[in-house]
């Protein structure tokens, strides 16, 4: 099994209301991928965070293997969701293990 963890920081130019809307939309789009992509075992987007956090959102996903993760990364459904996320994010960190 492979885990794919992403942390995102939303654009600083966004208002708190815009950030809340962006978190909700990113969560909706990404979590809709569950059951849609071969090898994707689970995908959760965490948007409720404590004030001590320095990230706005986290994606926690697991895949059957590294090949499944590679397939997910080029899957058109994922690319569509990721395009939205890229439009509202200024920083991204990734850890795959």
C-alpha cells in the first residue's frame, strides 16, 4: 500500500469567506474521486483545522501500489479536480510513502 499526503496553503489574497468556500469545493471535488479511479483505496480531504495549523487543507489518500498512484496522477478525473485546487492554492507539500 502507498500513502499520498498533500498539505496546501490557500492564496493569502483570498478573504476568509473565499477560503472557506475554496476548502469546501476542493473537498467536494477530490472526495468525489473515491470509487472512480482504479487502485485508489481511500481519499479524504481534511478542512477543519486548529488555529495552530499553518496549512489550510490536507489530502490523505491511499493506493494499492506506486503504479496506482502514478495512474491517479494522470487520470482525467483527478486532473480536473487538481486544476481547481491549483487555482486557489499558493503552496503545496507532498509526502508519498
